[in-house]
C-alpha cells in the first residue's frame, strides 16, 4: 500500500484543511493519459470515488484510484517546497531513503 512521508502528510493536511473545503477532503491520485503506471494526476477531492483505496496517516487523507493503487502499492509519496514556494509531490520506492 502507498505510504506517506512526514513531509507529504504535512503538505496534504495544509492543502485539505482550508476553511472553504469540506472536512473530509483528501488528495486523490489518478492515472493520467492511457493509464500508464508512470504518469499520475493529483487533485483535491471531497470524498473517495467508488473503489478508491483510502490511505489515512497523521490526519492526511489520500484517495488512490484502483488503477493507480496497483502501480503505487510499493511506493511512497513525498512532498517538497522549492525556492519559489511551489509545492511538488514525488513518488519513490518505499525505503529508498530519499522519500
């Protein structure tokens, strides 16, 4: 199952706890394009879609569509903020020490 780094948990909580969003909002991960396992789209979602895998950690909620869940089963989601203040998510192998 997809795991979340501490940075990802913090970033997701910040994104999903905005006052204008419903309480159960989470980050949804979907395959992009032809469903290839290396291309994903992320978006805020008010609730998981039918069949989504739900990952909850430290108050962060991630909804992973079934096709993406299979590709991300042994991965970890990390988040970083660059010098310009832009947030970027990164997917890495679990336990590779960089996520």
